[in-house]
C-alpha cells in the first residue's frame, strides 16, 4: 500500500499529518510513504528529514494518486479548500483525517459520492485501547495550555501573587469552564503560573480531577443527576437548566480576571455560558479566551477567529490554537494517525473488519454512500437498510463529550 501526505491547504494550517519519526513504523508494516514536497515545512520538518527517514518526496498529483491519503484537515474540517481537494480524489481511495462529519455531513457525502472510503478521526471511541489514536484529546491538551498563556499575555496584570519591597501583588483569579481534556490542562497551566484557580463542569464526577490539580471545584445550585451518560460523557440539558446555570455562573465570572471556556458538543452549537451581562460586570482589563469559538462560542460576545474588546474586557475567539505550535502538535497528531493506520492494517486494510469497534465507529463513507448512522442523520438521510454479512453498517459511537 502507498500512503501519502499532501500539504495542508486550509488557510494558516501549519500542521502536517506525518512527521519523519512516524515514517519508519509504517515502512516496517510494509507501507510505502510519500510526502508532498514542502508538506512539513511550516511545522519545522524539511523534505530532507523525510528522505532520511525513508519516505519519498513527490508532487501534489503524486500524493493524491496514492492508495491512502492522510490529512490533518479534510472534508468539513477543510473549509473552503475542501472543494479543490475533493476533485482530486478517486474511487477506491482511502482518506483518513479530521473531517468534522457531524457539523459538515454534506462534505463527507461529497467524498462518498466520489467512491472514497472515509475515516473520521474525531469519531475514535474513547476506550482504553484507542487512547493513543485520540486526536481530539491530543489537540485539546495543547489548546488548553495555549489558551492560558494567551490570557496571561493579554491580561494587564501579573498572574501569580508576588511579595515585594513595594508591597504584595494578589494572584489573578482564573475560572475554567469545562473540565475535559482542554479544561484540565488549562487548570494545570494556570496553577503553574500561580493563579488562584477554580473550575466548573456540569458533571459532578470530575470534581476529584479538578481538585487533584489544586483548583477549587465550583458547585452550583442545580440538579445535575441527569447531566452525565453511563459512559461518563456530558449531555445536553434543557433551556431552563442553562438559564439558571448562566445566572449563577455570572456572579462568579464577575469576580474573575481570566475566564477560559472549553464547552463544545460536536455537531451542535456551543452552549452559552458567559452572557453579555456577565461580561459587562467583569473588571476592565479582564480576559475571556473562548476555546469553543469554532462552534459559535461559549461567550455571547465572542467573534470566532478574532479578538475584541467589550466593556473593557478582552474576548479572544481562537479557532485553531493547535496550528500555532505546529512542531509538537504535528508530532502528537502523527502518533495518533500512524497508530490508527497500523491498527487498520493489522485488521487487513484495505479490507474492513467492522466487528472491530475502532474501525466501525470511525468509518463514515464506503461504497458510494454515507454509512455512519449519526452522520446520515445529520445529513438528513434515512437510516440504512439492515446490515448484511457482506456490508455491516457503522454503529453509533458514544455520546460526545460536552467539554473539549
């Protein structure tokens, strides 16, 4: 099998799907690896680095002629660049990458119509044996870290408490909304910077994780018994719940210098947790970093992709923090995607073994149609006919985690 990596065409995307260190493990599995010339340059990896690792260097046409194409962004995750990439795909080709299938099912349908076998890495199940393939967790980890650094830089005061001959400076108050992967890393980073950190999550079960990092867990006067699925995932609540949640959080937000919000639900708009009224009550110079900006934002005043000042409060809406530190995020992503590909190869790829949960849950398109039940639903398509032994249907993955 020939596996290729093309240069990312999404604007300002600096990551690359494979780094040189990931080439040799694939070659040992009998895979021929081709890299488009310059594909890794923005992340700090030269063509010479790939050649030394055993890969071959080719043109974009060479990359799109491969049996399997690895990408950081494809289909819906590729934005406006997807249309030109889609035209290059051919029937029978395997495409693996972040595809944003639940928010942009039509883009995935376009890949299906070209006869592509599409695997979306966002759908990797959060089970123990798939942890090393979980791209969402890898990228969220970096985003949580980076968000706190951005906030600290924009804040017109220092984060840690300092005792000096001129007096004592009090520590900045930091609130993290959402204690998923991004939130927990944000907590850890804010604590390392010396902030007075507290965190809120709708799931009471994460209280122990928050406290283990040295932060205070915020408990609201809300009924949260039904806020968590059997698998430990947060789930959407009713509007009355969210209204009461916003009201109670508003009082806490008003006292904070930094707020980092991370609550996002794949395929849906991010829930509003920080209202315009709450922002208006924050001290001038305070900072909100909204990691859910790509999904509309947790802050009512967020402008995705921009930094704005509202009532003296700086509100940052980054949509691709992982790309800002491409050297390490590419390493993490490459480890995820190469481990995933090696897993599929052990199962017999290009043949598909849909008895395997990882393969089944990530398969979005095959044989000219969308096969994933949740993606079909998002695309407005009826359920597929009952599966046959020749072509089992992809089953629904666990409910998405409400915090990144």
